[in-house]
């Protein structure tokens, strides 16, 4: 590598050419040392355990920092977590105040990519204002196990839903001239042994499940970066897997961004760089520094890495920086944050993804005549729960319920100051709303006995780096039993990361899944309970009745494990095994009713378009997630989600929705012939309210089809080249 010729100051600001041409022009001027500086990221929070002090130029208390090259006009990369808002590392002394969106599971439950885009846009806006230009959001790992402590960060169990929602959120983040990241590539589907576990899966099953979710998220979101995962996949660390990082990402998907590692997920120098890792993250959090300049230099000298490889790694990073506007629209930290506007976004998202699971005896919405309402448990007098770990976003002021354990990593346990009780009082000025903490079930039951309606809040705290029991924390199941026995007019509002078992499900009249509903969660819950907002969320994951219904009923998998269920994930497993879930994927009730006309299906290119007229036949305006399922022979499951569309209708109004069905969802991955293979034969397309509640079907004969690896729908090809 030649030393720089001359000094073309601020070369990067020459706006002529495409992103890759501009990257190439800068690369030509870089010294060998400058190139290497882009390949190693520092942890950006002081870390006492390894006596590490974050670089002074990094943003305090954040996840990562890659130094600038001022001579050439290349800015620093300031990285922070991102999926639910602008996060601050748990170990940071000062917490950055930012707007917390609801969890990823709620976002997925909205079945609404437009809402996900809006939420992403809000995050990216606050990120810019705080001086971040690389966001570590976009968790697209599939929910394979309800016990995964990080289920709340990602978007459920279905590859189409997860890829679509996360892709839309990524696009929203990036609409602010910042880079976003799709993570954790791949199969980081549990936290137990995440750093050492080797998770095996057959290739075809992998292609039709987790990889498909990533493929769709990348097509739709076009993230500048992909983060390789902590775990091993089929025997190799994800960050040194040529299959994942070269064959799939580059050769097949032709994805042009750069691969950054998860924080401490690198285990080699040459093997990682040659496999397709472009940037190591988190130096300082762990001391290895496998892509540190001196290690890369040594590998270059020994011929283990070719100079062209370093150029490729550097140019990928630079290209993503140019393509996403990091150079032409530098972050300045001067924009004030309009927190009121951002909280309105958080509230809209929460309103779109809270799911009404059960509603008997017309319990909800709360009747205008109700005079005495008793709310029990879940710290509902103070706020709403959030999930822990690197995605944790901190609210203004105090944590609404400080001091709960664990108070440090993987905690703290944070409640946002949006109290459902206070919000209910505002919306029900003529009712008396009492609150009891629930520590004393007998006292709670006594209070409940007197009420017109009882609402029990049930919480499950989940966090990165731990897996959790799929049930409410502590003795809350017994509390609900006691309260429901005292007053059957009881609704349970859940704040959980993912599915929980509900041994009390038959004893209560109403169940609401509010997930971790974010900074405005209390308001959104109260609006939904009182009918000011009509619930329109749908489950993005199956809620099992018992653990033995799961493919892996015992404990979470350990160390060396095989995902034997393959692509038969979630509802696909339940359908294939004939198991009856507690609540099915796609399920969610409304305060109105929707009727479907006759389904029509036509061919469009290699795929299909399903059309159906939807009418709001009830008395309230409401949103419906129209779901189209497809069935073919020899698949991993009786049906797959083929497409969906969220519509909002006034009472008595109708609309026709046209839902495209991606041809990859009509095919299976053929490992021998390499690509997506559709056999000639009969296929069924079904429209319904959930994966178990169908309205109308069409059977049609389709011819044989073969799509090569990396096949993309036309819409995603019609984009400007980088
Ligand atoms: C997590 C990533 C996160 C990173 C930086 C890791 O522990 O797995 O999701 O982006 O930390 O905070």
C-alpha cells in the first residue's frame, strides 16, 4: 500500500460520483495506517473491570467509536444502540435522556411497516441530535424459544413479518443520514451460551427461516451495516464464517455494506478478515483487539491477509458512509430534540401494537357506567416496564421504580414514568380508580371484590445476556388466581418480553398483551382499556399453553445444540404437530368486527397477488391486520404467512387490499440445485384474521419455478446503485 500522495484536504467533500467511486477516491489517498484505523472500533464507555478508559472523542456512555481521518474529511463513527431508541450503556455514569419506543415485539405486533418506519425515523432523529451516526439497531433474530431474554428486542417468529418490520424500521433510522445495522447475523436466537454455543441447522431450513428474515430486512431496509453474532453457526464463529459473510451476504445477496462484529465476537485476525468481517467492535470491553492495527500489520507481513483485502474492508466502510450521507450531512449535535413530538411517535407505535387477546362478558372497553375500578400490581401506579441490556433507553428524570434488582448489568430494571393508573384516572373522571401493589394477595382480593372491574398488571422482566422463565415474575400467577376468584370481571394486562404461560387464562375475562410499551405505555394502555383507541395489534408469535408443546421443552439449549425444528418455527411447529396453542400467531381482538369478501388471487411475475374486500361491520373505527397464508406440498409446515396489510376503516366502510406474495414464500430452498424451487402443483392461498381463523381460500395450480440464490423482487432492484 502506497503512502498518501500530496494532501487533498477534505477530499471526501467532493460530491462527484457514486458512493463507491467517492470511497475509491478517498481510499487511493489513504496511508496504510489510516486504512487500519477504520477497521477497529473502541468501546465508548469506561470499563472498570479491564481498567479501560474510553477515547476522549467518543460520545460518553455509548457503545462504540471509530476515529476520524480529518485530513481526508472522513468523520468519526459514533455508534450507539438503537432498536428502541438512543440507548446508554448500563455502566455509564450519566444516562442520556431519549425517547423509548415500545419493544420490538410490540412493533412487530402492529403488523404495520409504516409505523415501524416512523418509529425508526424518530430514533434516527434523536441519534443525530446526540451526535451519533452509526446505529446498532435492527434485531431480526427469529423467536425460536420463548425463554430467550432478548425476544423483546426482535420481531417475532415469522421471517416475512420480522424482515418486513425490521427492514422498515432500519429504513426509517437511515432516513436521517445515519447508518443502521441489521443484527445479530445469525442464529443468535437465545442468550444461554451465546458467546460459546455452537448452533447447528441444516442449510435449507436455515435459508427458509433466519436467513430469509435477514434477506428481507436487508432488501427492505438496506442497512449500511450488518453485525455478526457472538455464537458459532454450524461449527464456525459467526464473525469468521465464509458461508455467512461471503457466500450468502456478498456472493448471493450482493449486499454492499460492511460487516461489524458484535462487541467481543471476534476470535481471530486473518480468518475473520478473510471470511468477510470488515470491522471489529468493542475494543476495551475485551482486550484481544483481533483487528487491531498491529495484528493486521503482522498478518499482512506474513502474507496471511492480502493488501487488497484491507482495501476491500476499508472501501466497504467508506462506501456505506458516503451512501448514507455521513459525510455530506455530518452530525453536529446542535439540533434540539422535540421530545413532545417524539413521545407522540412512541405513543402511536404503542397504540398500534398492544394486543387484546381475550375479551369475555364485554369486559372491555371499560363501560362508561363503571364507577369503581381496582388496579392491582405491576407498579401500574408508577409506570411501565422496559427490557434490559444494551438496548436500554433512559427516560428523563428518575426511573419510575428505582432500586429493583438487578440494579447493575444485566439491569438496571427500568420503569418509564407513564402510569396506567394515572392515565386511567384522567380518562375516567367519574370513576374511582384504586390501586393495590399486590404483595398481599388476600388484601388485593378483598379490594377486587368491591369493584365493577379489576385490572391486574402482570410483569416479566427480560434482558440481554440472560434467558428467562416464560412466566410472570415471582408470585404474580397466584395473585391473579386470588383476584380472579374474588371477582371474575378481571382483566390481566401483561408487560412481558415475549410469550408467557398463563395458568389463569380461563379464570379471567380479559387479557391484554402490552409488551414493553415504551415511554408512553401507560397512556396507550389506558386509551385501549377505555376504548379511546381500538386495539389492532396481532401476535407476532405463538403463545404456548405448556412448555412441552415446544420443540425444545426442557431448558434453553446449551453449548452444542441443533435447531432440530429447522424452519418449522413458532406457529409452523404448532400447526405441523397439531398442537393447540394458548393464543395463535396473528391472533388479536378488536372492539369492532371485520368481514372479508371473496378472496381473489392472480399471478404476478413469479409471485402472486391476493385481493380481498374488507368491511368494518361493527360500530367503531378500527384497524385490521389482514393476513394471507399460503400452503403447498412438502413444506416444513402446513402454512406460512405469505403477506399482510394493516388497514384502518370507519364503521360501515370497505376497502380492497392487494397483498403481494413473494415467490420465495411459495418455494422451498433446494440445496442440490441451489436456489428457491417451486414444484408444479396445487397451492392454497387463505385470508384470515389469524393463523388459525380463516375467512376464504383459493386453490390454484402453479407451474414449476426456480429462482437463483439472491433472487430479489423487482421493487428492491429499482434503486440507485451505490
Ligand atoms: C449486543 C449488541 C449491541 C452491542 C453494543 C452487545 O452486547 O449483543 O446487540 O449492539 O453489545 O452495545
